[in-house]
């Protein structure tokens, strides 16, 4: 053994580690607090984020009724196989919509579409998807409409199914299962009943041909990238076949939470770095003393292995209780307290608060492991520093690194040097405090960065959460939106009532109902959704802010468009150049007519000068082929659509600029009343008379624009979104050329807050009286239902409806902000406290050479204040640049993001830090005075 006898005395190691632990009890208490906060913060922040994103994901898929975010209309077998081979596509399924009943639409799915795309969006699933020919699966609400409250598998259900315009089938199905859906509640679509592939074949169709291809793309791809890639990779069967894409449910959930996956990663890295520095700083600040302690043991012959055992043992005695406490607090907070605060009404209508699971055991275990690794890593650094130095170096270790300053020889002695004015006491203390703060450069830099990160990540989270608050979506709405209703016939079919159940982030005036359904009871030229009298009454209500309110005007007209002008909206039956047209005018595009006449009324909306300027800027920035001059000077009309064109149709739309559009008014009220009592033959004759007597105005087509495209300016539209309808924009000059008067489509009123309740009462009273009057006017209605009424949507009602959801979000995000602020404050506390305690001997020497308690307190206060000033400077300078970058980024990701510079949060943080500094210094001085 070379004369060396190792000391393996376990009791001695235990006694030494216990003695060292007691000696460092101040540091160890802080370390334990840091461990608890570290585990709690990591578990809370990442658990809440994970749970919130998952809850929003479930809300999104239930609201959509599927996990699929993209589909190709009427795809072929070859297209399906091609999509399946694409690397960025996770799942692919087939769906055929084939059939309508009085209570639901009928669809057929393949196995993947049901198991992976539809089933996750439903709850309360009983039974199985239909496999036999006569089996059917229906939603619970549909069964209740059929009078079935207690469904059973195998029970008979008779339905009349409209397969196509010419095919009607009377079917007796057997119930194979039932489920609870949420799409009916949010106005997304009708109830869906599922039948088997065998039944589809019995009707003469095959799911492998001309059925929609459902696609789940990668979550990191947005809808625009997905569409572009699919159009590149999958050949379309014709020009009219379209790919409809949206962001995935997960992508939308992440966007609402953090902005994007990239931002989520950046925020996670910043938070982890801040937590790492919080724990590491406690170890780093006390490292000098620890090294000197271990060096003494090393001097008397303790081996590296024994030093590691002694040091790790005393550290583990501290961090194990910390880990246990942090774990218990995390479980209590995330499993019980936060869910209780959020309440049972969170996500009401989409599965309830039980979908919010913010406690994750795997995250807790990772947080504990991360904390242990950081502390053990810092401990290993102490041990390495000890054994890699000589005993003398270790015993006198001071953490001073770098080259020593070279002192230049003074050459100005005797030239008035000693006559220079001496520093005052305050100046001297300021100088000493600054030297103490910057004494150890590496520690100083790490300390400042860690404190800055602690405060900055609190501010970042606060800016993102307040800016993306769900209330901001509702605040974009006017205080009152007043518009005309659909006909009674249409409302019974679910058209025009979507706004009653959909979420506030959706356009309330976008509907699947068309203008035929809208004007079914009032299809005449004089009809205005909001009459002149009503408009005047509502506009002149006391408290209406007229400068901040808006009135949408226009008219419903009959339109005739040249064949090439309407071509982008029709099936591709292009006849070629220089051909003879089959006839001059027809309602059927496939007939080959030169001019195509609309069967039902289309919408012409007047756009203001400001809206035209916004459109002009948008067109110029995106270099779109649109003739804005004709729109401005009144000779042209523009068609806007809800993302209805495929890529090839978009190119056709560019060629349609300059084509002919003829607009004419609807028949007058007198003719409409007479029309309702005519026979079919009489109506044909009346048509010829109306056609001859009704004047028509000719325009050129200014172009097509997609109102769903990125950056499209805000245009206050009336009802839109239905298949088959055309929505025209026209300038004031252009509308004045039409032989009809302008009508008021809708009104957006913003009012004084103090008078909001009174104005709401007046609106309710006024609309109620008007709707009663219209109900009695049955002459223009085909069914005698009376004219369509008026409805309103109040922002305050939407706020109240979403109050539980907003409250739940604010509790979760507010809790994250508070806990991150605590991390920053505790980091500062640790640095100040351990820094002062670690310089105990130094301060004793200062007092022995004459420093008073008052001067000592002032010195320590100045040191703490320097840190506060440095943090404030970094937050105001570097931090503001970071916050501005986040504002720019988040505005691109979320249209409703609202940026508020956190002046109050910054000022409050700085004040709290300074208060902490005063408290720490006074407590330590008071403790010393008592001793």
C-alpha cells in the first residue's frame, strides 16, 4: 500500500458531512428553497402549457368535428395513393357525402377516417361503426329528434334518404351505435349519420372513386404551406378540383398559447436557462467557501472519493427534503388547486374542465432529475477545483480569475496629487459597493444575466398571455352588430343561425345559407334588411359613437357575366378561342352560352374610399392582377370569395379581368306580390315582361380577391360564404349607376360604456316592434311566414358567454406569470443573501477598522441597488427590443394579438427588488446587532 492506509471510516464521513451542513445552514436553507421553487416552476409552467395545449386541441377537434385539417374534393384513387406516399402527411382517409335526410346528412368513411379522424372528435361513443349493409350510426341529438331517448343497438330506424336530385330511397336501418357530437352546437354543420361502404355500393357508388380525401398533415405546417405542397405534389384531375386546408388543431392550440412551435421552443429554453441559473448561482456564490473547506480536509489526507462522499452527503441532506417538498406542492397545486380555481365551466360545451389535465407525472420527474443534475454538476465542480489544486491554493481560494492588473508607476507625485479633493463618505461607499459587486467578473456576469432572464421571462410571458387573451378576440367586435335575418324557411334548415352557437373568433355573418334562402320571404327590390326608418332610429340613439361606427350598404341584384368572367367559379368546360357560342345567354354554364345569368340574387356591396385604398395597398404589395382603376372610377366591379378557387382557377381569375358584368335590380314589390299568386305559365310570361322592362347596367370585371388570404384588409361584409352566390364590391360612383336605391345590410355600433345598457334596451325594444310588424307582412312571402326580421349581437353578451373560459385562461396564465416573477425575485434574494453571508469575515474586519453599522447597512444597500439598476437598464434597453420583436412576431401569428408595453410590470418588479434589498440588509444587520 506504499505506506498509505486509507481512511474508510463511515462514521467519520457522516460526522464531517453533518458538521459541514450545519456550518452552511444559511446557504442550505436557500438551496432548499431554490430546489423547491425549481421543481414547482418547471412542473407548473410546462405542465400548465402542456395541459392547456391539449385542452385547446380537444376543443378544436370537437369544434371541427374531425382531426383532419385538409381535404381534396372528390379525389381519385390515384390521388389517394399519391397523398399516402407523402412524408408530411401523417394520416389519410376517405369520406363520401352521399345523401340527406330530414334529420341529418349521410356520410361514409373508410376505417382510417373513422378511427383516426372522426372518432377522437366525439364523446360518449356506444356501439361500432356500421359494417353491415343496413346499419347506421347516429348522434344522440338526432336520435332525440326522432323521439328516441334510450337508444339500443339493433333497433329499427326508418329514414327517407335523398341520394341525388333524381334519386330518393326509403330505407329501414338498424342502429349500430351512437355518439355525442359538438359541431351542431357551434353552427359548423348539420348532424351526420354514418352508413357502411356496403350500403354505398348498394346505392351505386364506390368510396375509392370521387370521394373526399381527408388529410392530417404535420403539425409544424400551416395551411398555406400545406396547400402549396399538395398542389405541387398531387396532380388535380381538372381545373375546378380544389384543396381546402386549415391549420391543424394542434398548430392552432400552440399558436394561441405561444405563437408557434419555434417560439414555444425559445420560451422553453429561456425558462430552463433561468431555472438553471437560479440553482447554479446558489452553489456558485458559496463555492469559494466550499472549496476552502474541502481543501482543509484534502490537506489532512482525505481522498478524492472521501471528499466527494462528504460533500455530496451534506448536499443530499438538503436537496432530498427540497425535492420531496417541491413534489408535494406541485401535486397539490396542479392536481387540486388550479383545476378548482379554473372551475367546472371551463371548456363548457366541448367536454368540460375534465379535459384540462395540467399535472403530468413525467414532467414532475424530469423537473426533479433536472434539479438534481444541476446541483450535482455544481458539486462536482467544487470537488474538481479542490483536488486539482495544491492544498495551499485550495485553502486560499478566492475565485479571482484572469490576469492581475499591472500597476503603472506614478510619475505625477509631488505635482499636486495629494491636494486632490478626497471622496466623501457616500462617494467612498458607492465606490466600494461597485468594486464589491464587480469583484469576481465571471460571477458578476452570470449573476446579472440570471437576474435579467428571471425578470425578462416573466415580462415575455406576461406580454404574450395578455396580448393573446381570448377577450381580445371579442373586443375586436363592435359593441352591437345589427343585421337582417334569414327567412323562416332557411332558419328551420339551420341557415343564418350559425352565429348563435359558434365561438366569438368566427365571422358571425358567414353562413352556408345562400341568397335564395336569405330573400325567400322578401325577394323584391325595395326590401332593405334594415329599413331607412330603423337605421335612423338606431343611428341617432343617445350614446352612439358615430365616428367609430360603421354602416354596410349595397343591394341585391341579378347578374349576368361573360363566360370567361364566370369561368373560375364553374366546372372547367372552356370552349377555346374564336368559337361560336351555343346561345347568347343561359343560366347553365355547361350549355356553352356566351353570357351566364345567375338564377338567384347576388350581393353588391358599396366599399368606402378608405376600404378602396386598403384594397389598393393590398393589391400592390402582393402584386395581384386586379384592375383597381376601374373599381375606383365606377366602371368596374370586383368579386371577393371565401377561398373558393383552386390554384388553376386562380390563374383563370387573372385572365378574367376586363370581362363583362351586367347588373340589374330585382322585381319590385308589386310584381313580387302578383308573382306569388301566378301559375307556372303565367310566371314564364311575366319573366319576359320583367326582362324587357328592367334596365341593366354594364360593368367590367376588376378581378377576383380571396378574403381569407393573408393580409387581406378588413371589409365589413354582410352575409357571405355560401356556394353559388357571387359577392361584388363596387365604389360609390359605380353603385350610383345602378337603377336601384342603396339598402342597409348591417350596422356596427360602438357606444359610450356608461350608456351601453340603456342603448341595449332601446335596441331590443326597437327591433322587437319592427320584427312584429314584418311578421304581419305576409304578401311577399311564398309560405305566408312574413318578411325576415332583424337581429343583434352584443359584445357584452359574448363576453358573458365566454366568461368562464376567459377566467380559466387568465388564472392559468396569471399563475405562470406570478411563479416566473417569483423565480426572478428569489434569484435576487439568493444572490443578495448568500453574497452577504459568504462575506461574513470580510465584514467583521471592516467593522474592526472603523466601519459603523449605519455605513455597513448603506454599503449593502448600495450593492443591492447596483444590481437593481443594472437589471432595470437591461430590461428597458435589451428587454424592450426583445418585447418589440415578440410583438412583431405574434402579430403575424395572431390577427387579434394586442401589444401593451408592460410599464406597470417593469416598474413593479424594480420596486419589489429594491424593497427586497432593504429588507434583506436590515434583517441581517439587526441579526448581527442582537448577537
